[in-house]
């Protein structure tokens, strides 16, 4: 096993809450088993800033701004298999609640009516990611190979999904892992 | 007073309640009248109707929100709905609608500031042979052009009631171009009932069996079998329903039958009632055909007066049967028999789980026969002239004749009756189709046929049809045709089951994407995948067939979409840079990070 090349995995969170990442960490002691066969490229765990060639890319969160698109495209270009994890990546999720609110109203509410440290003004620094008119699911921007639903998917679901994928099986989740009531 | 406040709503609705009583199954009828009085269904009316019928408010709002001709928001005193069927589109309806909106400073889908009028589009109004067509407050306008729209704008400006508008605007022609045994031979009202009484019910059922008559609504189920199942089913009451919810875009033969052959239809229902033991019949008339309501009511009244309906029909003691007309409210799915029954019961038109089938558990859970208009007309002929006579026409598996509604790129659109087994070549020749390239047989839910297949035959064994026959000449953009159909199904899906509700939306989005030049090979695969799920997993026929136009196009008309595809594997669904425009405007940014290529 050790002689085999480790499978390289990258993860990121776009417009998400890191809940899916927390759920990934919730696989607890199995993390050791996992780290026996995989190694992490760009993830919030490694703090590597850019993604290199990988086998699996796991994306949490929807696409809310221009920066998200750059990250997502980087993942797509570098990862053989791209996985959308959690409700936000798959549908836009909670951040997409803003889709029914006019963007100008959002900006006014946050920066003009409430007042900021710099007086009432809308920030325009090029370093700030520019928001889209709406939050989009990631499959509308790049091709996505697998969708792992849940908010977040449970640790067991993630474990089952990853082990299937790593061992070269078509991932298959039982009903128990996909219902949430 | 605010336009939406109704302090006297209870008094206003009292006569409506008096007419329809307080049974919950009267809900749709009551809401139709509410819509006529207020030009929408105001919240106060919902509360009032709910307490009158003793049903939850949500149920009333659910029904009011389901039907297109009922609206929860004000649509103005005049509501002009342009038919967006593909034939109306080819005849220039989108441009006419734009012209009209421009002229009156209107935006489609929004009511004018003085709350006088709104303009929108609607699914096929069944006037494909005399389009472009529209509905004004539910009344059909035909042969529209700019002059007529100018006149209409004036009439609305003068606030003239629609009933006082010049009648030439509302002229609807039959356009019968080819009549066969069903349309061509004379028929004396009462003759088929007399023959049934003389022969006896069981023997008449045998004649139906011998005739081989199959349902004309598309599915082709044996009429004799349906009737005998219902006849044998136990129940307190039996019902017979005439399905005149002719919603399949491009179909208008039932309109002509109802307009000029109503006696034949009523007669078929009465014969059916005698055989299955029904005392009550319903004619479910699509909302778009309300202009026929008065005429049909008169036919019913005359038949009652002459002993052909009512108590002791033709003097036969115990043979009691009457027909009630139930007006639909703009919903394609109500053409599906179990959804139609739900609608008859005053509910949302949502297809039921089957089995049990309507023949045992239909209207009010009682044994019910639902037959197409044309089927019932055929049944009346068979009752009179016998099964053998009928079976001699057509082919072995498809007996009798079929009425086609022909429209699109042909010189003589209208109604054509042919014996089953006729080839598309012959039909295209008869209707004067110029350089035909494709034909949509049986509407969007049917089959898109290419010119290579014009030797195929109209019949249950080859090309089954509910009647629509839409011709496209060479040069027509088939992708645009299919896009029209994809939008139609996305609009008409009842939303009950996920494969259809989501599938029709995905299909619409992807076809739009290809049309706008953003499609890739990946999208074609996705269309096939979605289509397969819809066909295999949907709850009812709408979902099963809604992918047909797309799949037919992918298979037979590669020229229609291939040149539109991008070469690379994936293309975003939306314009990335365009979606940043709003934020660029708000922040005033134009730096490199504020753009995406």
C-alpha cells in the first residue's frame, strides 16, 4: 500500500460556512487511515495557496463572487475528479437566499444605512472580491463529476464516498446516508 | 379607496355562492366567477370563499394559483394573452405583442399603472389555422395584425366592454377541408340513441367491440373495454365525461366538433351513459373555448326539450341522463384524465396515482368513463351504423377515420378527416405544404418527423396522433421549434413529481443555452440523460412525453444544433462577466479583478 503513489486531494470552501470541512474532520480517528492513502494539496488544512495537479478536488460552497470563479476554475483545471460537497455547492444553499434581494439593496443596507468605520461609503478596493448579482451553484460554472448532498453530509457519508472513490469503485450511498429527517 | 380593498365582498359574492352551493367541489367554478367580477382573485375573496366552503384558505389559494386563467394579482380590466404556440410564433405573434406593448407603453406580464390592462403570452389557444391569435378576457381573437391591434388599443382606451367589440375580431372559422364518414355524413339527433335502445345495451357494447374503436385522445385504449370495465364496476353512481380540454399545442379539431357537431358528441355521451349506467355526464370544456359555451348550452337545452336528455330519454322509463358543462381555467395537464377528474372536483389538476383507474374510481371515487370528444362522436356513429361498417374503414389495428388539425407552413390549414393508414406524403400534398422539411405529429408530446420519414402512416401501429399536424418548411429553425416546446412543458408541468418539475426546467435551460450559442457536447449528453430520467421516472404522461421533441431533434436533426455548439467541453450556464455588471456599477470599479473573461 505504502509503495503506491498517494492520492492527491485538494479542498476549498467558496461561499460556504466550512461546515462541510468540519464534517470531513468529524471522521475522527479514520483520518489516520485516510492519510495513509491520500495526501492533501491545497486545502484550508495545509494552507497551500494554489492547487497543483490532483486526483480529487472537493468544493464546498456556491459561487458568489469573481474570486470564487478563479478558485473554481483552478480546481477544475487541476483535478481529475471534481466533487461538489454540500447544499451550497450543489444549489447555492443558504448564501443564495440573497438571490431574491436586489444587490443594490444589499449594499445600501450593509454599507450606507448602518454606517461603517470609514463613514457611509461602498468599498471599491480591487483587492475585495466583486460579488455576482446572484449566488450560483458550481455546476453552472464548471463541469462537476459528483454531487455529495447534505448540509453538511455526515462524516460517515463523506467517509463512504471517499473510500469508494479512492478504491476505484463508483461511489454508492445508501438511502440512510441521503435522508435527513 | 385602494383598488384592492373590497369592503362589500360578502354581498358581492353572495349570488355566486347561491348559484353554486357550498360543496367544496364547486371551488373552481366559484373562483372562475370571482375572477370575472374582480379581474383577479383578491385575498379577501379567498378568505370569504374558504369560510363559505369550509375548507382551509390554503386550499383555495392553491387552486387559484394553479390555473393560468385565475390570478392572485390584479391583471387589469382587460387581459390580453397572445398565443405563443409555434404556429402563432411563425405567423409573427411575438412581434405583434411587442408592437402592441410598445404602442401602449406596457411591459409583458405587468399591469398598466391605471390598472386598466395587462398583456402576456399563453399556451396554444387552438386557433392555429387562423392565427396569429390571442385571448381578451378569455374570448378568442383571430387573424391578428397591426390594424386589428390598433383597433383593439382604441377599444381598450375607450373602455368599451369586450362584449361590445366588433364581432369580426372574434370570428372563428371551422375550415373543414376534407370531410370523411364522421364529418361528411348527415346525422339526425336521437337516431343513435334510438338504435341503442332498439338493439339493447349489451348488443351495442358488442358493436363497439366489433368496431375496434380506440380512444382518439392519443393513448388509443379500446373504447369497448373501457366501457365494459366501467359498466361492471360497482358504485353508487356511474359517470361519463367528455374530455374537451384540447390543450395539446397545434390541436383544434375538437373545437370544430364542438362548434358544428355538438349533437353527435352529446349523442355519443348518451349512448355511453346508457351502456355504463351513468345518469350524470360532464363536458370538460377547456377555458380557451369558452366562446363555445353559450352555443353548447343551447344544444343541451334543445336536446332536453326534445327528450334527448333529462328524464326518461326518448320515452324510455328509467333512462335518465343529463350533461353539465364544466369550464376549465387554462391548464394543459387537465387533459390527462385523472387530473381532469381532480379539476372537475374543484381541485388543482394534479394527476392521481393509478391504479385504481377512473373506470373503477373516478369522479367522487365512483366508476367514471373519460373519453375524447372525437371518440364519443365516433361512438355515436357506431351505435347508429354498426361496428362492422366502422371496422371496414382504416387499417386492422386502427379502425375508422382520424381528424387532423393541420397548420403551419401549408397553403390550406384546417381540418382534414382521413381513414387511418394515410401517409404523410398524401396529407402534405392535400394541404398544399410547400417544400416540407419536418412535421410535428400529435403536438409537442408526439413525434417530430423528418422528411425522410414522410412515407410513414397515421395509425396506432406507426404514427399515433391526437390530431395535431404541424408542418415546417425547409429553412425553419427546428431548434427554435424545440425551444418553444421545451418552454411550453416547463410552463405546464404541474410540479407534483420531481422528474417532470425539475426535468422540464433543466431541459428548457439547456435548450436556451444551446440556442444562445453557449452549448457544448456535454450539454447534449445532459439533455439525453435528463430526457431518459423524465421518460422513465415521471408520474404521468406529461413528464413521460415532455422530452420527445428534444430527443427527436437530437436524433433526427443534427443540422439544427451542431453549428451552434462550442468546441470545448464545458461552458458556464450564465454570462460570468455580465453577472458582475451590477456590482461594478454599484462600486464604480473597473479594475482587472472586477472582470471575468
